[in-house]
């Protein structure tokens, strides 16, 4: 086994490799005709890890069953050999949709557990279900955006500037500067500055960085009221620097956009069947633009 390939899960097993059970379940069953060629690392029906032997289909031989035995077996299989979605007749048994991974949350109609669907049709059902589920939170995200726009909140973006990795690959995660970008509710720039957090000898500090004291009043003014950010924890480095004593630190409750924009976009990855995470707009002005577009869509049907 140490010299053979081990595939993690059935999905990674390439065409042409079958287990003994899979060979026996073929419409025209076969028997292994050669040595074990690989293993599949899978969970058995008890949920425990198991290594299943895989054989080459090209080396397999027809089973000793006669054509009359095969005809009788085919008659007994019934719908288990025909896809009720597209009519395909695969070599391997057609599973019941309820037994297909990821379909257990579907109910009624196409998700009837008595319905046999090929892998392609089962995936199509799961994809349609994922798309329908992704559309659900979109309206709520748009309504939330409309409320935020009506409140006239500013948008603040804060990005940490880190040292480049050392030759050894080790990273120093202490920020050497903070890039702060802020606009008001109509897009007028409130602040755009790079704040130095490290000494003058630190080469990783951007050349345009300024001393924190030079923008102290403007930064504290921004942190004194609710604001829109991309991530919920985005303003934490700024708060820690200007308010080192947590007891005097203002309690800023940011209106984080990342998850809500992800819900609003609602784009489903056809491979993973999950909603793609929205891409960071980076600047405060573009973050405000996305917020406005979300708010505008609240009135759409």
C-alpha cells in the first residue's frame, strides 16, 4: 500500500479505477483481473475511515453470469438503472437523489427520495436549490443598505501595512503603518492618510507616512460616531493605537458590509455549491458605491 496512490474520497478517484463492489454493480458486471492498483481513503457506512482497494477496469474480466442471469438482474433493478431526469442508462447504478451527498436538505418535487437521478441530474437539482437559497437573503441585505444610506453614515477603510517576509520566510505581524481612507455619505473625502506606527529606521514604512499626532484630532472625530466598514474588525488597529487604554476607548459599532454584499451578490460557485465571497472594493469611495447600489436595488421587484 505504501507504494500505491491513495485517493482522498471517491471524487478524486480517476476514471478506469473501480472497487470490487463497483465492478460487481456494473450493468454488465466484471471481476478484478489484476492486482490492486490504488486505494481510496473513504468513510464506510459506519462513518469510520476505510481504505478501499481499487482495480483497473482494463484488467477486469466479465463475471461468470449468463446473459439470462443478467436479464433477470436487470428486470429486478427496474428504475435503479434508468435516470428519471434525463433518461440516461449509465453502466453503474443510478442512485436515489436522497442518497446523493448534499441533497438531504431538499424536499418535495425533484427531491423526492424515490426518484433515481444520474450524477449530472442530481447535481443540477442541488445547483438549482443552492441558487434559490442564495436569492433568499438578497432582499434583506438591500433593505439594510437602504437604511444605512438613509442614516447618512460615513465610510471608513483601514488597512494595516506589514513588514515584508524575512529571507527565512518568517513574518512579523506587527503593523508598521495604517492606511486610512474615509468619505462621507455623499462621497466627499474626509481623510486619506498613511499613519506611521514604527520608527524612522524601519524601511517597510511607506515614504508618505505621517506621524500619528498630526492627524490625531481628525481620526478621533471619525471614531466618535457609527461608520460603515468592509469588515467588522477593520477599525480595531486604529482604535488600539489612538486609545491604548481600553477603558477610555469609544465603543464603535461598525456597519460591516462584507457578508451583506456577499448575500446581495448571491453568486453561487457551481463546483462547491456555496456563495462566493464578495471581492473587497478596497477604497472608501468604492465601498460607498456598492452600498448605494445595494440600497437602490431595494426597490426592485
